[in-house]
C-alpha cells in the first residue's frame, strides 16, 4: 500500500495543528512545575515564541511579494494582515518592514528562528543594513550579553561608522476607542519622542499620586496634563485657564439631578460626575432643544469663571486645596463648593470657589459622600467624608490684613492726624478691589 504524498499546504496545516496541540499541553502542564523548573522553562517558551515569530515574518514577506492582500481588496499587505490577525495597522506595517529587512540579514533571521534572540532584538539588529556575515555575528554576540538599549546604541554606531542616513520615520498617532477607554499608538522620530517623554515626565513629577502608583499611571496623567496645559494657555496667556476646546453635551436633567450621562463630541458617553466637574469652569454654549432634540436656538457663549475671579482664586489658593495635595496651579480646576446648578444654585464668586486638581475634582463629583465647606471670609476649606471630618486647609495666598495703625497722639487737640497712619494696608486694598471688581458676574 503506497504512502500518500502530502501537498505543501497539507504539511503546513498538519504541523500547525500539531504545534497548537503542543502549546496547549505545555500550558496545562506548567501548573505542575515548581519555581526552579519555571525559571528554566519560561526562557524556553520565549524561544518557542521567537521561532513562531520568525515563521510568521517569513510568511508576511512571501505574502507581500505575492500581493496576497489583493485577494480581499485590501489596500496593502499590512492592512490585510491587521484584518486577519487582529493586529493594529501600525504594528502590521512594522512587521512587513521587518520581514523585508531580515531577508537581507540571513544570520539575524536564523538566530530569530532558532530562538536565540527575541523579535525585539531582531527588530533592532535589522537596522544594521548591509552588515556582512562577520558583522552580523559580532552584533549577535553583543545581543546575547547586552540589554536592548545597549544593542540599539551599537546598531546606531554601526550606521554612523558607515555614513548610513538615519532611517526616515513616518510619524503617526492613532486613537483606538474601546468601551472602557482609548488606546494610543504613536510613532515618533527620536528627537520628537525624547521631547514628549521629557514633557510627560516633567508634568508627572509635579502631580500628586498615591504611594506606589505605577509608572504607566503617572505617565498617563502627565500626558493628559501636558495636553490640558496647552489647551488652557494656547490662546489666553499663562494667567487664565480656558476650556473652549473640549465639547461636552450635558442634558439639563443631568445638571439638575447631578446624575445620568453626557456625551463628548467624539460620541463617547461619560458619566455625570466627570461632565459636571468640567462644567464647573468652562465655556458654555446654550443649546435649546425640542422634544425630539432638534436644535431650536443657540445662545451666546458665556464664561462661567471670569478672568478676574480666576486671578484672585489663583492668588489665594496657588495649588490644589485638597488636604495633603500640592498639585500645581496649572493642573487645577475651579470647583463650586455649593453646586451652581439647580436646586443649589450656588454663585460664581470667590466665596464659593476653590481650586482642586483633576483627580480630587472628579472625586468630589463622583462620590457624594465627600462634603466640602468653604468659609466665605477666611476661605478655609473643611473636607469631610460622610459626616466625618478629614481636615481643614487654608489658602496659602491669603494673609490676614494687619489692623490699621492708630492715629498718632498729639498734645495739640486741634492738630490734624497724620493721614498716613490710617491708610488701609495693601492687603486691605486688595480685598476692597475684589469686593468691588472681582465678584461681578457676567
């Protein structure tokens, strides 16, 4: 009885199914290993993954050469790969590029297939365009004993020594929306990337975080801080926060009841707490709608927090007033202690405003158990949770005005007192200016 001859497709299909079965068996058997065994087997699994990546990249290279994407009408091989594998388009494009570069670096490709280097290391080594066999051998030796960062520097030196032009980076930034948030995928040239990294790190360093906060969490907050800072100051200078750039549609019922949802211009739905926190200090465009939400009238945009009030608020508070928080001025928002919407109808004036950082501002709006009370004269802020006193903070910029100096005594009862002795202090004049100028509500 003759042996059936399998086609290439049938061989690949059989081996893939066998490989999947092997991986499944390994995964379930790992639970039986102890710590020393795992210390050995995890690197072995990484080698298996590297070999799989090498096979995938070889398939990607062939698919690109044969224009496989044309079979489905895809715009490019990368778009086709992203569609059939579930990868992001940017990552798929990088795979197509890496597959092409490894085709000219046979030793690097073989090292990846053998599991002696990772895909990340192969991507770095692929920058050594035109490397000879000996040069590839030397770089692979370095990869086995150096960090990825050190390997990147070695490849960069290789490029400089051979007067190779720096690879052109096509900058790109993609936003992928998910039900629970948005994923950012960015590609930047080294200088631009270093600029962003430095700015994000500097911003994060000035924000307050809970002890033990992850670096990724701090960097995410720093990135948002940089963006907010630009929006706040792009067209109004550095002395006034302004928020005309983000549009939030808030139903009147949400404002009145302080619960429900609101909608961003992108269509993303957010909860009432976040929307109302933004509404505390924002440009409001009045949109009156009928029963089926058709636009009937668009009113004039009015500013809730005037520049004069913001200046006084910034002077008094200086940073977030939450107990123990010192997040800087540029990271804060003006919060109405007595809610400005119905039914509270709190006023927009200094006696009802306090600076809170974004975290604590959203916390107050999200959890009604937090209670804030502001002394209208001293602006001392009392923070309590469910009736339990947490702490009282005082505005660092507010100083008690000294009592006016008494008129000098004189032996001549008809002598007029020195007017300089009864003039109000500069602090008194500042308070007087606030009373007559800063509390005017447009």
